[in-house]
C-alpha cells in the first residue's frame, strides 16, 4: 500500500487532483450539449470502434453491466445509439452509433474535404462509405474500399493486417490540428481567479511531465486506457503537447466551426472576445500567449 512517505505519493496525489478538477470542468462544458461525462466517454469509445456488445463496452469503460446498461439506455433515448441484433446470434445486441451520434465527432469530415481538395476533388467525385473504424481495416484488406481516413491507431492496424498491400498516403499534420480547450464556468472566471490559475498550472506541469518522461508517461497512459504501449508512444511522439493561445489556435477553430456551419452543425461564429479568457494563461506564463 502506498503511503505519504512513498516517493511517488505526491505524483499520484497531484495527478488525481488534476483528474478530478478536469472532470468537473469537462462536465460543465458538456452541459450545452445536453451530455454527461459518462455519456461522452461511451460515445468516444464507440466512435473509435462500435459494433461491440454491451459487455465489451463495460470492459472498455471499466464499469459494471448494470451501470453500462443504464448508460446505453440514455444514449438510445437521445437518438445517439442503436442496439442491433447480431445476425449470427440473435440473442446478442451490438451497439452502433446513429448518424446523429457520429455527427458529434463530425470534424473528421473536414480532414477528408481538405485532403480531397489538394487533388482537385470534392465529395461528389468519390464514392463515400460510412464504416466503423474496425470495419475500415478489414474492408481495405479485402479490396472492398480503396482507402480510408480515420484516427489512429487504425491506420497503424491496417499496416499490420495488410503489410505491403497498403501504405499511408498522408498524415493529418497539414490538414488538422487537435486542440483541447480548457473550459470553466463564467462565475469561476469572475470570482475565483486562483482556481483557474491553479488548473492551468496543473495542466502545465502535466504537459512538462509527459514531454520529459516519455517512457513513464507511455506506461501510465497505456495502463489506464488499456492501449498497447507502442501505440501510446507513437501518439505521444506525434503530438506537440503545450499550452498556448495564439493565432494558429484561432484560425484552426474558426476553420472547423465554419465547416460545421456549412453542415448545419454549428449556428454561429466563435465569439473570441467573450468566450475566451487568455489573461489567465498569461498570468501563469506570458509565453503561453503568442
């Protein structure tokens, strides 16, 4: 049993504090979507590969069968999830995201649109199929599709499955930048600046730890999410971790939002003046504002 005298005690206590604070802030940011933190976790897992059973989802979420059943019921009521009978065993239900459920992660369509545009193509010039990530790997190996655009690790899995039959055409580096927005309630921003600054300092320490302790960070992430270490390490190496409020962030966010507006998934432009408070980043480290 770990005690306060253990050299790793402070690290785990610090990491736990960051997790709990981050979860509270994330829950607040999900309220406008009428979504809870457990619902988001389930949707995120299913977006990476649906078609699984309720038991398999429970294992991914490290939850019990009853809690996961209630969670799936709530997603089904909101129209984000369908339970589909397994054709090989009618006693088994498979969990499949609906179109509305997939739209929550529709930013992937922006990457596809930008990739096609480089070659003078649009969505009208190709035959698009909406497959689950796990199906993409199999379909490409069989020759049912000519290619796919998907988040890692499914591109790496395709290479493992198909070997020299396939290769990666492009990475997402020049098409898409992934930004995590630190969100909190306006009343906290207005009345508890110390709490906001403490959160940012915690994030900065976490980023510094990952950047300077790659092997240890790989093990922590791999064990927590049950992802192979080699895949985790590829993720961490490919990511440029840091805290910043800069022109690149604003341009990337505006581009995604404008694209979502053309698809009817966003209704207004981003109000940078009233929705963002970069002064707290500057208070922690002026270099975070570029």
